C-alpha cells in the first residue's frame, strides 16, 4: 500500500521513503537552526524506486546525522507532533481558550497581520455538526508593539477597531463568537491603519457590560439591561457607566407580505412576475403557506413596532430574524440597514429607530427550486419543497449604550 503523507515523503507499508537529495536539504536546514519533526521510522528509511548502489546506506547516514541534532525530534504517532513542536519552541500563531472548531489562516503584509477565522468547514455536512462558538482567541502579532486589532467585515467591507481585548507581549486576546460556517477577519496593525480616529485611544481590558465597542462617539459600553457597569481601561483607570432602563424585546405579531412570484414567461429569456398580497399573524416558510407553496421570487415583509416614550439616543436594538432563506436586506423607517451576513441573521438597527411607531421592512429573495419543481417536473420533480422565505421568529431586542 502506497500513500502520500505530509512533508513530501512516501510510506511503503510502515517504512518511510525519502530521496537522498531531499534528506541532505533537510540536514542543511536543521543545521541552520530549523526545528524538524519526523513522523515515522526514519532511522529505517528507504530511497524511493530502485536505489543506486550504496544509496540507501548514504541516505541512512544522512538521517543518522539529522536525528542526532538537538532541534530534530522523531515521533511515531501523528497525535504526538504537536507536543514535539512545542518542545522545540514552535508554538501556534492562534490559540483557543477552549477546544474549538475554529479554523484560521494567517497572512502578513508590510502593514498588518491578517487572520481569517471560520467556524468549521462545510458546516452543513460535518458529522457531528459544527456548533456556534463563543470564546477567547489569542493571536500573535509580528508588527510593532503598538499594533491594535481591527475587525474586517467581509460582508460590508468596514474595518472597526476592537473595543475590548488584552495584550501580552506579542499576543493579542479577544472574544470571538461565530455561528457554524461564519467567517471573520481580524487585522493587527498600527493605530489608524484603516483611517479611523480611535487608533490611539485607550481600549477596555474587561467590563461588566455585555459588549464594549468603538462607535462614532468613542469607546462605548452596551448592555441589554439598565444599571451601572464598571469597565477596566488599558491605561489603568476603571470607568463607571450608568445605563437607562431597557424595554423588553418585541416580537411583531402581524405582517403585511407582498410577493413577486417568478414564473417562466412566454420565451426562454422572459420571466412572468405574479404579485400576491397576504397578511400573516404567524411567520411560516412559503412551503407551508398554501398560496405560496410552489412559489419562488421576492417577498417583502412589513410590520410596525412601537417604542416607549422613554426611548432616547442612548437606546438601540438588534433585529433578530430567526430562520430566513435565502438572501435578505432590512430597512427601518425607509432607511436601509446595510449589508447583512446571511449566516448570522442579526442586524443592528439602533441608529434607525425612534420613539413611537417604527416601520420595519425585510426583503427576502428565494432560490427558484420550488417553482422549477412544477414548471420543469421532468428535471426537478423529484425534489421536495424547500422551506424558503422568512420563518422567524423575528424579535427586536433593545439595548442601552453610552460612551466611557
């Protein structure tokens, strides 16, 4: 049995093989100080193919010298590789506070360290399925000691300085919360790298509040309940912030829905749009609504919520959409909330809300499979109806926030 293994060598049965030229290169790298971990019985290694006379003996002589070096370790089990690297002083650029499905890629430019973080790979097919994560992550920086972390939103293109984190030498530790399959980009770079005006301002090391973030007004604490919160800042001061009472979450109980049902037109490049209007007391996927069971297209959902007279500029709210498929966009009182991450259907609509009545609109664009099932049954008839549309539950979850 012959199979490819990491590191560019092969295994014939349980015996590794390595070209003599490659072994000499490894010996040169190791003598120059490179830590090396060899997985397998390399003291018994063979040359690949049919060796020349004396070639196997020369290979083993090189490997004997390689294995004698203090910065070379040989292990027999793959699970021992991590510990072997650690004994050689090789530590990961990313560390988790708890075991995690978080994956990463690290790239370095002249300006910053960039970390691409994703919670799991192919989250829909992994067994057991990937779960949401929420834990501390420590990232190593290679740039100057004044480097600060920024969150780069791949959906909006915005770069925002992180409000709460700690630094220890070359390490920066921050909280990462991601749903299955969701991604995040963290940049560690000089203050002001992305043009923000918060680059040199102190940040929070810890806080009793739910969240600490940089807003247009500065370092801001946010919580889902009123009260007094203490925040320890990076320059030694502890700030105390009092937030006003926060209204209870609101779950709208009636929706006006306008649907564009897309159907094949009278030509191969033409689409017929049939419009429907419904009133829903309960949000359901289109497949569970008789009038929309085989529909596909665009649905526009509209509802109103009333915020109390105590609502002030210190208040805001997150709009939780629950189950929604496929892509969507949100507007409040006629203003769009901006691009939304479809893997995390929670939108901060705080700046768009006002005291009294507010109109919320959610536009959902569905795939076409449900319509194709009936319009092209010879191709798609074997597919079951898909649960498209806005199924919720939708909640408006208020918060209060103030600058520190």
